[in-house]
């Protein structure tokens, strides 16, 4: 059985940092440009958690790599607020529900990878 304490604590800590508008640029999986979070690279970390709605607050985010984890729950509609997002990699998780139509707002998106989840709907 997996120990999800570390991954849940990591996600909770990161979510708390985002809520408080603190910059976490020193974290090894975070890429920052001009003091703003531009990339999150947490692929293949066995994270067992949900996607935080606060991700939608990261207005400068261009890359979100959460593939090959154990993320569950829905993709929050707030993801559609990430107007600068170019890469959204969420494949091979346990995400479920309907793909939020707000993903259609991501006009700069070059790569959308959602396969190997239990998602339904159209974009």
C-alpha cells in the first residue's frame, strides 16, 4: 500500500502557499519567471490527492505536468482561468467526471493530454 501522507502534505502545503500569495520558486518542482510561477512539474510522484481549485490563481502558469500520479476527483473548472497555459499534462491518473468546458478557454494551449483517466465529455 502506498503512503500518501507525503504527497498529500506536499499538495496541502503548496495549496496553502498559493492561497497566501507566497512565492514558492525555491521548490525543486516549480519553475518561476520574473517571480511568478510558470511551471509545475510533479509527474510520476505517486501523489494521491485532488486538483486544487487554487491552481486557477496561477495566471502566469504555462506548464502543468501532473501526469503519472494517483490524482482523483474532478478537474476543477478554474483551470480555464490559466490563459497562458501551453501544456496541460494530466494523463494516467484517477481523475473522473466531466471534462470542464472551461478548458476551451485556454487559447494558448498547445498540448492537452487527459488519457488514461475516467473522464467524459467533449472539449
